């Protein structure tokens, strides 16, 4: 099976396709609030999925990291406004120190094509 790298860089690729599965790099967003960062990051998820012929209805699993678990409810509200409610993926959310202090949330997505 071939491997296709989407937006490859020196450190990582934006996404990697293997077979009929796409693995997205962690997506973070800009903005001051968790809601703003969620909307921005999830728009990037949409963009990357579209680049390989997929969409959010085909997400298999999402791992979500919050810099502060106290933001769980705010993140869930943004997630629920975005996710395809007829095709919700397996999901886990954890608190973690993210790559830079400005980041409040990060999404790691695996989807079918």
C-alpha cells in the first residue's frame, strides 16, 4: 500500500494517507477563547479532510487535548455545534500541556476516505 503525505514539512506532515485511512496532525487554532480556537482548528480539520476526499462524517476517532480540563464544557459546546451528530466518532479528551502557552485545545483526527 502506498503512503501519501499531505503538506509535508521538515518536522511533520499535515496529514498522512495510508490505504483508505487519513491521519491528521494535531490541529490547534487561533483566538483568545476555547470556542474560537475550536472553531479555527476544526475548520482546519475540514480543510485537510477535504484535501483527501473525506469529511467529518467519516471521522473514526478524535483525541482532544485541553490545556485546562475546566474548559471541557466550552470545548464540548463547540464540538457539538461542529460534529456530524449522525456519525459521531470514538473520542477521548485529556488535559495536557500543549506546544505553546497560547494554545487551549488540540484535535488529533483519524478518518476513513
